[in-house]
């Protein structure tokens, strides 16, 4: 299963942590990033702190998305052992998670709201879990049952 986070953002804890990091621990900026800092009217150090915070948040997002993807794949396989999740992708700008299933050579894509997944992961909400299961009911094909003639 492939896990991707598309886009960047930082949460407040990572932003605060980035402010106290020694300048020697900050990422080195390439020429494009230096230009982006100039265009954004930011010092290179401030821009590097922004990148540091975004990288820390992205690492956490990837870990959470992987954990969710593993849980979701187990639920998909319970419904139909011939179906597997191929990709789980978070789009940070839109707050959407796209899931790609593989079923007998066919690809099925569907989306869910990041907030729904976050509520489930943070609180274990039965309502959120139920909403996720309803999506699986729509998108995960049931196994074919052979009919006797």
C-alpha cells in the first residue's frame, strides 16, 4: 500500500518547536526555496523554520495515514478478500483523503473527508466509524458467489 501526503502544512506544536531549533539544525535551502523566501518577503532562516515545521507535521500525517490505511485495508479484506487498498492519499489543501482499491484487475477510487478520519483516529468515534463503513458498503464490491445449476 502506498501512502502519500500531497501539499504542506504545519500544526501549532511543530511551528512552536521549529522556532526554538538551533539554526544549524534547520534544513539548507536550495536556490528555489531561497527565491520563494525572497518572494514571500521572508528571511531565509524564517523560511527554513517554516519548512522544518512542515516536515515535522508531514511525518506525523504520514504515520497517522499509514495506521489508518492499515486499519482500513483490514476492514476491506474482511468484506472481500479479493480487494486490497493500493493507495491512500491525503490532499492537505482540500482536506480530502483519496483511497484507491484494486479488485480483480479493476481500480476503484473514492474519497473521504480528512476530518471524518481525524475524528475516528482521535476519539474512536463510533459515528465516524459507521460513516467510514457506509463508504465501504458503497465502494467495496462483495465477493462473487458461485451459483449451483
